[in-house]
C-alpha cells in the first residue's frame, strides 16, 4: 500500500527556525503523524515555512483599528446573539492575523506559496493549525483553486474560522472546499479565538470535538494537543 504524504502548516509565527533541525514542535508533530498514520519515514511529513512573508509588513495602529472596527461594527448588530464576544475581541490580537486580513497582496503571496508546495509535494493530507487553517481556507476557497485538489484530505485544528467576528473578513457563510474530506478539530476551551464551531454542513466536511484543558498551555491551543487527542486519533487519523 502506498504510504501517505503529509504537509503541515503551523500557526502564528516564530516557528520556521526549527524546520531544518527536526527539533521541538517539528519533531513532535512529525513523530505523532508517523505513528498515527503508520507512515514509512520522516520524509513523508513535510512542513511549509511562511514567517518570512510577513516580515515586510508591520501591523500599525491603523491596521488594528481598521481590523477591529470592521469586526466590531458587524458584531455590534449581532451582540444579542453572541454574548461574551466583545470580551474575546478586547484581547490582544496577533500582528500576523491582522496583517493577513488587511493586506490582500500578502494573502496572494501565501496562496502562491501553498500552491507551490502542493504541486511539488503532492500531499495526501494537509494538517493546518490556527493561522495555517485560515491560509488553507483562503487558498481552497479561491476561484482559481477549485480543481485538481479532489484527492486531498484537509485537517484543520484550533481554527478561527468559526469565530463570528471573522465572517466580515472571509467568504461567508463558510463555503464547500473542493477536497476529498475536510475535518475540523475543535476545542471549546481554546482561548485563541478558536473555540467556536464551524457552521458548515457539506458532504465532505466533519467537525470533531477534541476537548482538552492543557495544564502546560493555558491558552489550550497547542497543535500537538489537537493532533494527539483521542477523538482525533479514532475519528480522523485512523479513518485516514
């Protein structure tokens, strides 16, 4: 049986440096995926660096105000239906996410980079965490990428796609992605704007509740914790 190839896409930055050393989070993700999917060797799990694309951009106060005002103006009208969201959005929102949504040219560059990796590596599975899930959704929902991806299985984890505030920045409602399957690993204890369900009902979409309260990570957002969750193992990795 042909072994599967996995492409991993991390979340908010500072993670690219370890990719060539196979240490830290890279080693942990690789070993977990090799075990869960019975992969043949280390080379079956590859990683896409992208931190460098954000370096030319420096999120300014104007960027933050524009981003938050766009989010809040929409949420203000929905405040009765979404209690507690104002408190969530008052937390510090990372620069990379603001830059991602405020600079269309940056998103285009990231789409092109992901396209390059998919073309070269031909992954069977993509595991994308946090910001990586936004990158993947932006790529696969784009009109020019609606074909040639029917064999790919996408697994998103700790995704902010369900956050009501982001619907003013993304194609909404959530659209069907042209993939074999799309699994979303969701943790309602996640404190990085990722606790909300993705409201989608498609034949190739399934949300898996992967609840965990990580003592070593008060944000409950760790990509490895999602990956190793018992429900992720039984309902996603074993199925794949």
